[in-house]
C-alpha cells in the first residue's frame, strides 16, 4: 500500500503508520504471538505495543489472572515478563521492523526503574516507548504513579532524560483530573498519549465469598469501558489539540463505528485490545470499514475526523 495515497496512513510522532490500528500492550505478547495465526500479518496494523516490561524478570500475580464479565474482561496478570534485557536479546531479533512499528511498554516500581528500562530500550531497534504509569493490577508502582499528576510528570521527566525516541504516556482513568495529568506530562516531555488504560474492578465468587482474581482486583477492559474512554479521550484532546500532541484512543473498540467515535472524540490512532481475543482479524475489517466510510462521506483522510465532535448546547 502506498502510504502517500492511503486515506488511513499517518505520521505519528515521526513514525509512519500504514494505518491507525495499534495492537495494545498485553494482548499480543512481545510482537510474535499473532504471527502464529494463519493469515495474520503485522503489515495489517500501524503499530504493535509489546507486553509491559520491567528491569528484572517478574512472575506476575497468583491465579486466577483473568475473569470474564458481561461486557468485557478483568485481568490481573501482574506484569509477568522476562526483563528488559531478555526482551531485547530474545524477542526483538525475531521481529521484522519493515512490516510495522514496534513500541516498548515500560513499567517499574520506582522512578529510577522506569528511567533505567527506558535507557535500555533506547539502545535497541524499538521505534518508540510507551510509559505504563497506570497499571491497576500490580501491588506497587503503576497505579500510584498514574493517578497523581506530579508523580506522573516525574516518571515522564525521568524517561525523557533516558531517550530521544518518541514517548507515549498511557493515562489512567482511575484519577481525579486526567486533563491536569496530561498537562503535566506534556510539560515533562511526553510526545503523545494512550487514553485510556483499564478501569479498576473486581469480580466475586459468591460461593467462596472471595475475589475471583488472585490479586483481588484487576483492570476492566472491553465494551463496558467504551463510554468512559470516549469521554477521557475528548478531555485529553482539549489539552493536546493546540500542541499537536497525538492520542491513541483505546477502550472497548470492537467495531468500525466504535473506532469512528474515538476519532471524532479526538484520537489520532486507535488501540485494539480485548477484541483480539475473539476476533484476531478485526483490524482487516476495520481497514475495509473505515475506508468505505471515508469514501461514502467524501472525507479524503482519516485525520479530518480527529476532534470533529460538535458538542450540544
């Protein structure tokens, strides 16, 4: 596909995306999982976010780690990963960087750890770095950093010192003022945002009278959080629009109409996560559907929809 002629191709923080679909962290392993599915190609997506990575290996949380809900899924994986160096040495060499863009997802339990993991990835072929300051299923770090603007800014500032690669800050919906958090992160050096991470939730086994998840709580994803995510994207867009800061809008996208709502709310690209678990080829359907919508509505490029929301009153 000729990116110059495609109505879906875009430039995101200096990276050329063949289309606005981004496979979300935690849903595709370290970029190699979906290549095992016959007919799937990394060329079908604009970018892939690798699984959350810490400095040292983590075993993750005790089971159960996943619980299905009426309109989505709770997960509490606990950032299981082999550590940053192992990801670079064992996984990155197998990825074809000519097919799509690969984004590392950096996590930590201290500001120093975030900075060190970012520095390690800075010396790798990875295209960009997503800062996971809003993980609701670990007992330390993550959610504490993501819910307070000052702490979020300190993490971004530290990561900014460690890399010249594009920094994408993943914002939490579990906070009082997401717009203030976005402002602080921009001032600290964030190049873009991923909005939103999962919403903190719980599932209870009524027979055991105990939480289903071994971690007691986890992150809710899927269609149930879409209305929350849309509002948060709209709010963050108000902070970003005059500064040309792009947003990956994510949270419950399962159809072309869902994706269109996120663009209109202010997203530059869209993140696909939970839907991949039951429809691994959803991005192909998205490309066809979005292209058809643009043609039918005489819109020359997907970017013309970004932030086109017309508020009532």
